[in-house]
């Protein structure tokens, strides 16, 4: 059962990373109107550091991978950063516990893409799971204030941002799987980071806002922000390694189910930080909102279990 603790560590670490994202958006750069731009630059330029490290481990970027696969893996990096761009904008507008719960629509989108592009068949139970997850997503997006006034109001802006983020993430995962099956893992990873870096460079080329954020990186007062971002990336990497290690010992479907409890950790961290460290994170933890979040998380986890069985 040692695999279980590795599988459980992944959603716990990812959830902590989500809360740190929220902290960076609203505290470390709260006087900066371009906080999303700065975090995107930090995240995309991680590739500048990662690519030489990969080469130091002896990876040959052109060995065991075709020109088409290189182009696709570069797109994977670009799609991943595009997903992150939408996610940061959504996170800027609402609690991390609400925004990250909507990421659980990714399995639904992945199965739909697999049906259309990989000719994968969808079972009746998977279709049931789709609808259950969508019900949970709608539930967490309902405006409880409007409901008390007997009006049905959904946070449409958050829906658009997180659906766009989930679609881009699902696309990147689909392409990644297609390439890595037939190529060298290290070379594929190298070109994915190249794509992420190119995304940041393209933003800098077209937007003066992003160019200002690049210059801001080298200011002394921003070094703490840089360290927070590196720590955040480290959490994500450890989480990814944990879930991949667990997948060696159990079916991927089981690891997916355990990963689906990430929103539980996000809600829990949000409550703990708001109660005991409000200067770090503050979320809406009123009774009505906590019941709404808990109900939505339970419904979505049930949907993930149905899809994965």
C-alpha cells in the first residue's frame, strides 16, 4: 500500500500549489495591476532553466524523435502555457477552491477528444459520469447570494476561463501521450519546455506589459517572488513524480480517482489559511459557501469514479 501515499501526495501538493498561486496573485503583487502577466512570465521562463538542465543529464534533443514530433511537443508546451494563462485569470477573480474544482472537467474533455480524434469508444457509464461531473461544476458556480434572492445566477466569466483552460490542458495531454509513446521521454520533455519558453517570448514581443514584467524580474524587491515561484514549481514537479510512481503499481484509473480528490485539499487548505493565517490566504468560508463547495466536490468525485471504473 506504499503506492497509496505517493498517489495521495500528488493532489495534496497540487492543491497547495493552487493556494500559493492565489497568494502570489493577490499579495506579492497586489499593487501591480499586471500580476497575471508577471506570473505567466515567471512560469514560461522556467523552460529557460529546465532545458539546459535536461541537456546536462545527457539527453540528446534530436535523438529518437522526428521533426513532426518536435513540432507537436513544442505545441504541447504552448498549449500548456495557454491553459495556465486562462487559469490565472480565473484565479484572479475567485477562490482557489472554486477555480481548481472546475479542473475536474478535464477527464470529460479528454474522453471527448479521444472519441473524436483517437476513435476511442465511450461507454454508457462514462456518459453518466460526464453528466455527474457537469452537475458538480454547475453547482459550485452558482451564486449563493442570488439563490437567496430566488434567482439563478452562474459565474459565466469563470466558466469560460476554466473551460478554455481545461480544453487547452486536455489537448496538451492528448498530444503529449501520442508523442511520448513513440519517442524518447527526455527529448520530448526538452521540446515541451522550449514551447513554454517560446510562449513567453511571443507575449513579450507583442505586449509592452509583458516586456515591463521581464525587466521587473531583476529588481531586488522581486527576488522573494521569484523564490516563491521556484518553490511552487518544485511542488508541482514532486506531485507529478509521485503520481507517475504510484501509476507503476496500480491501474491508471485508480490513480486518477485518487487524484480527483485534489479539490478536497484545496477547500481544506483554504479553510485552514483563512482561519489561522488570513494574511496569507482569505477565502469565503461562510456556512452556505462551505456547504456549496463540499457538495460540488462530492458530486464531481462521484463522477470521476464513474468514469474511471
